[in-house]
C-alpha cells in the first residue's frame, strides 16, 4: 500500500512539472509573436 502512495505522489509532482513546462513554452511563443509583431510593424513603417 505504501508503494501506491509514493507512486501517486511522484505522478502528482510530475504533472506539476509538465504544466510548468507547458507554461514556459506558452510564454516563449507569446514572446516570439510579440517580437514578430514589432518587426512587422517596423517593416510596414519603412514601406510607407
């Protein structure tokens, strides 16, 4: 029975790690989108 409890705890910890990794990836994607938007805006201004 103790083994099951430990496995559940490990699984819960792993799930938290996974969600924080996903959050980091989301943040990286948002930063890339913002950078792309700025570059696009700069190019647009140069064309006008």
